[in-house]
């Protein structure tokens, strides 16, 4: 038995509250359960209830045992002076405030249905043998409950993705274009080079990007040079020209290329080589120097695909790295790669920007993410083994949020799926 189960019972009234009485036999009539407090202090603030003929307003504290009140030293903590009801599973001692007034106690186990208790125990049983606690029963959850929950989880995930945006925005003095450039660079770096590419974006004043954007060769030289990818000893004319251009730009704008995290090629597919990705983003900003303004106004994913319809410069048609010629192949951004950028950079920033403007774009963002194909990874594959096949990226993003923020930390009692399985046989 965990204390959060008692929080769940009180918060969602999953007990026979119409019959509830204190340990001294006084009837309890709930007016307002209070606001759940997940920080320090009493568990529910601003509750309201009748105990006997008296109306009380104050806080509610919840423990497994009454004696936990003293184990946690609440009797000497002024924050608990306004507790009007002590809710416990087992009553083993009377409790008192600092002024020696007795605090009424409700013993929840006397009013909880055996079914709910058995369902709770079943959900958390044999955890080491299960991928997630509800992996056997999740298929029993009605589609409507799951769909509504996954929609909410998607917006929770969007909100978490925006945690990176605020400090970036402050770092570049509220320049949204510069912030978007850094986020996109991180996305172009994929998992392996995300931090390195982000460090390039943070090191470069976006004013320099704006000045170089009209000439893609200059922008490519700048990005490849900042990434320390330009070979110093080469007979290949193209990197020699890039190196000369980079040194000129470095001197002209008094740039500092130190402190950039090193890029990696190891374990990368050639299409994800940093040389290719940096050339592509140089071409992207040459084509759309005010990219942020454009992505914040489009109304569909199809329009976004058109914006990201770019390819690396001609040299990379026959190269993946400098000096090693390969069979000709145009290095365009694939739709699947653009989807990753939309999921991890474009839509989170648009969500944050709409909040900044005081606009509600929830429906539009939902429509956009539901247009994108579902992601493929080991977590989604496992979910598809225990529930229905995923339909779009909104669902896969929500399932990733569910797994990391709820399943992995046993927050079943804060999950609509877990709530349903406890309440229903």
C-alpha cells in the first residue's frame, strides 16, 4: 500500500463518502476536497467539509497510519496548524495539534470497495515481470478514455519540450529567429551531434547568419568552419575555398570558434554526417532567411514540407566527407527527417510562441501533428504489441510521454488508464 493510493481515493472520491464518519462516529459531509498539493505542507489545501453539525474550512493531511503524523513531526510544524481532517488507512493513535486540540480522523479502509483495492494490488503486482504495470490490461481501456488521455499527454510533452526554449530566448535577447536557428541546428545534429550543433548556434551571433545567408557558400563555410570540419591539408579545391572564406568571415566579424563541442561521425549513417547536415541548413537559411516568421504562420504540414524542400550544395552530390568522391546522389532532406524536425523543433516552438502571444493554437497544432506519420522506435513497437497500432505522430509522442513520465515512475494513479483499471474490474 502506497500513500499515493490514498491521495487518489480522496482526490477522485473513490470511497463511500456518503457513509464516512470520523473515528469518534461523527458524520463527514464533503463540500470541497481541496487542491492537491504535491510540494511540502498538507496534502490538500482549502478543503471544506461538515463534521457533525460544524462546517470546517482548512487543509487535509493524508497518511498510511495515524502515527505518521508524529513520525513526520507535524505536531510542531505551524504549516499543519490548519489541518481539519486527518485521512489514514490505519488508525493506531490519536493525534493533536500544537495547542492539544484533537484532529478528527477518517479511516479510509472502512469505506473502500474490495474491488478497487484488489484492482490496485493487481495493477502493481509482479512489477519486475512486466514491461509496464498495465501491459496485460491496457487493451481493456475504452478508446474514448485512451484517446482523450493521449491528447492531453501530447500537450504535456509539448510543454516539456519548451523548457529548453525560454533560456535560449533569454540568451539571444528575445530574438525568436535566433532561437529557432539554434533549435533547428540541434535538430539537424540528430541525437549524436545535437549538443555539438547547438553549441555552434549558441556561439554564432544570428546577425552574422543573416549577413551570410544571401550567399550559401559563405554560410556553409561559416558553419563547417565553426564545426572544425574544414581540412587544413588538402588538395581538394572546394574545402580549400571554404577554408579561405571561413578565415575571412572569422576575421571580419571577430568571431571566436573556440569552445565548440566536437562533432562525431561514428555510428552515423552517411546521410546524417555533419558535413551533409550543415550544408543543408546553410541552403535552408539561404532560401528562407526569415524562416521563423514563415513557420509561425503556415496552416498545414504540407506547407512546412515545402519550406524544408532543400538539398545540400552541389559538392555533396558526389561526397559525404571531404576528399572522398562517391557515386552521385543528391542529398535532399527526406520527409522522414523533416518530420523529426517538425516534432522536436517546429511545433514545440510554435506552441511556445502562441502562448507568448496569448493565442490558442491547440486545435491547429493537434491537426498538424496528426498529419505526421507515426514514429518507429523500440518503445512504440512494444506498445503496439500490447495495444492497437499507432495512427500518427501525436499518438506516438503521447505514448513516449506516457512511458517516461508515468509508467517508468509508477505514476499509475495520476494516469487516466490506471484510474480506469482501478475503478473497473
